[in-house]
C-alpha cells in the first residue's frame, strides 16, 4: 500500500462553486495509482466540498440561490458576527454540506460519474484563498 498527498490552493471571488476536478485528476494520474481511495479535505469552516453535475451551469446557480434562501445573511438571531454578516451563514452552510469527500480510484482514474465534478463551495462574500488537501492511498502500477 502506498500513499501520496498534495495541497491545492483555490482562489475564490466570493460566493460560488469553483470546479477543481481537472487538478485532482492530474494529481491522481501523476501518482500512477491503479487502485485506491482519494480523500479530499477542505481546511476551512466557511467553505465546503461538493460532488455535483458539471454539464449545466444552471445547477450551480440554482444551488447558490437555494442556499441564499435556506441560510440568509442578516438574521438577527445570529450571535456570531465577528467577521461580518456573511460569516455565521457561511459556517451554517458548511455544517449542512461537507468538508471531506472520498472517491475510489479504479483503473488509475477517479470513479466519478460522467456528469460529476468536484467543487469548492465558497460561502463567504469576499475573495479568499482556500486550501484543499488530497490524500491518495492505494496501489501503483
């Protein structure tokens, strides 16, 4: 059994879903693992990870709009306001989604479906630099 790790830095421009599938596939390809498990971890409490459709951009727009309604900014019930009106909603959105994903590697490739892509889900309004850690465990060629 072998292991490999890598850190991806993703720049965001505010609330958005930022695709990082290609960079992740490149990492897996470069490791030459035939089979294994890739763990993807987001090192933040106001951003998260999603596996979502990558064919129609309306899907990402609809997800963003849904979360705006589900967890609105400006709720006076929030006690935590230290970093601005988008901070506590960002923490709640992260709690409702995921900060870690696990994806099998089969035949040297991520076992994602045809229309599945990997996204960093930025929950804050302003630009940020987010760090994603990739950890691959498996067997090489």
